[in-house]
């Protein structure tokens, strides 16, 4: 499946999940005698249809491929990780891959792509449940330029970006003494 199609599916799940919640909150859920309003039933059905297309069409096959041969599936996993749309259950799926990637032998190009995604995630002022797993993966792939970029982001005027950069720096530097400098001690304590 192409990266563009995967992005479309994830965006559709995100949008339909939001629409379902909007319908749910809009008016009373039930008619008389305990029947749900048809708008809610239709919105829920559309959401589950899109979610099932995403899972059955992409996420399940990707996991099977990764479990069978991680080295062959890494690029597809990275494509999935690059899509930063907070869709239903995708954060949990990303956490699983981030945990597994720590033990996979990555090429320098793959490491650079992952570092780029991590820096992009840090520089956005929003919460992602998989942030902690990104930080742990960066322990394995971080290098000097990555640490320098995090230090720059730790001085951002955006408070949330600053916090994210400091959290990731702390995680990486506590576990990678080879990347520490005299000035980086402020991030560890």
C-alpha cells in the first residue's frame, strides 16, 4: 500500500471518529423505548468501517510482515511512523513498533529518517502517547547532531516544545554517557 493511501485511511479514521463523537454529544442518544438515533448508528458504522479498512488492509499485514522479517518491513514501518495524525488506536500501534525497532539493525538512512521524525514530533506543540517510546528509541539511534538539535529545541519560546525537547534529552543522555558534555548535565538532573 502506498504511503499516500495509508495517510488517507488514517485521516479518514480520525475524521469519522471525531464525527461519531460529535453526533454522540449533539442530542440525546436514545429515542423512546431505548432505540439509538439513526445518526449515531450511521456515524458509528462509518467509523468502524473505516477503522476496519485501516486495520485489515494495512496494519495487520504490516505487523505480520514485521514479525516475519523485521529487516524487510522496516521501511514500511517508518512510513507508518511518519504519519502524524492522531487516529484511533494508531498511537498504541506506533508504541509497539517503536519498542521493537530498538532491537532491529537499522541502516544509517533509516536511523536518519527516525531521528527526523522524532525531531518533528518534539517540535510540535501537542501531546502524543507514543512520545516516551520515541525517546527510548532515540537512546539507540541518537548522535551528536541529534543532541544538538534537541538542545536548540529546548530553548524554544513554545513551552510544550521546550518540555518535549528536555524530556527526550534527559532520557537519551541518562542512558548514553558517550553523548554527554559538560553543558548537558543540566538536562540530566
